[in-house]
């Protein structure tokens, strides 16, 4: 099991710590604010209040033994850089850090951060994409040319089988999974639905209105498919 | 005379409630059978007859969610929770949709 440290427990750090814990990871959460430490203390493995710019304090809690440290201090750029440098010097294998400006990101990259994240910018791009093309639920860019997208079944394809839809022939993209929502009645008698995944669907599988397709392919083909 | 009017009024209210219950059941039937547009139609009628029934909004919410009309679905779950803040099913679905 990989061990993580999350330094800075603002909205971003809190979200990272919570998600990692929910996925069964061991999480050491650190912040200088007592209240923030208290907020996460009931779910993370260890929660410690300390000044993360203090190398001795970090050493004392055993930060050098974590596999990945996530530095989610954006506002105080100086502290963010200092903490990253300290972590690298202490031999932390992988450091992920949050940046608030491009220059901040550049400095973090230059001092050896494995992954720099710009949560606000990334979320802005995601929202803008979803507003521009409302039926795109999720998009992961694999490279500048290839992506994986999650999209609803276009109206002109609903009711056809995968092979009849011609998605692969017409757009050069592969359907890697289909998510179906199956209506049901719960034990308490409420109508609800369960989500069923069909990974690597067969050519004769039928696509229905409301199904979600996970597609992999060149951006050009995906864009054509999005436009219908 | 006043008593009779009161009885008539109560009777009408009871009839209306029974009719809304029937429409919700019909909506659930269409939902289970994946007839989304029929479900929206009957639940829309129920909504007009009883605009303060959280179950009507919850049912409309899940139908919209099935159709991937996520904004409409969110709006319906929010309406259900405004009327009944502890409507657990609406809470569960809205939590899932927030952030999509």
C-alpha cells in the first residue's frame, strides 16, 4: 500500500486527503492550522499540526518514508517552494504540488516536482469544455493528438448496435466501454437505477438513449463524433 | 351549510391526492419500462396538481438523469429537497451530480 503525505489542508488538500483515504491509502495530513487538522483527523491515518517549512518537524513525523507527498499550498508561494525543496532533500521519491501561477508552476518543475497541478485553471478548462459541448461528461487528454472521452450516445445512433452505429469506421475511434443505467425499485420501494458497465462491448451490443460511451481515439475523430 | 362545503372541500383534496398518487405510480411504471417521455408527461401532470410533492420532483429527477439531462435532474432534486430537506434519495442523487 502506497503511503501519502498531504501538506496544506485547504479545499484542494482536504479533497486529496479524503479521496486517498477512501481509496484505502495511508495518509499523513499536515497543516499549521489546528482547526483544519481537526477536520481531517477523523478519517485520515495520521493528522499532525506543524509548520511544514520546519525540516526537523517534518523529519520527526517521518515524512521521508512516504512514497508521494502532495504539497497543496498555493497562496504562499515562498512556503510552497521551500517545502518542496526540503522534501526533495529529505529523499521523498515523488512530490506533487499545487501551483497558482505559471511562474510558480515553472519554478516547481525546475526544483524537481513530478507533477504540477493548477486546480483552478484545470477546472476552468473542464467547465469551459463541458459548456462548449454539453454532452461531453469527461475528457482525459492522453497526448496532444489522442484523448479518452465520456459522452452520451448521440441521438442518431441510439437504438442501433455498435456495429450498425459505424463509430469506428466513420470516426476512427474505439468504444472501450458502455455505461448503462438500469431502472429498478429499491428495497424501500423507491424507483432508482443501478449503473452497469459493459467493458469491451461486443459489435452486436445495442446502444440506447441515455447510455454513456467511453471512447478512445484521435482528437479529430472525437471532435467529428461530438458534432454528430 | 358551512359543514357541507367543508366536507366537499376535504373530499376534493383527498381525490386530488389519490389522483397524484396514481400519476406517480404510473410514472414509476414508465420509468421501470424505460419510457422516459411518457414518465415525464404523467409526472408533469402530477407536478401541476400537487406542486409541493417532493416525490414528484424526485421521480422527475431520476428520469432526467437517465436521459442524461443532468442540469434538469439537479434542478428537480433541489426542488424536492427545498420542500423536504431530509428527502434521502434526492440528497444521494444530488450529491452525485454536484461537480459533474
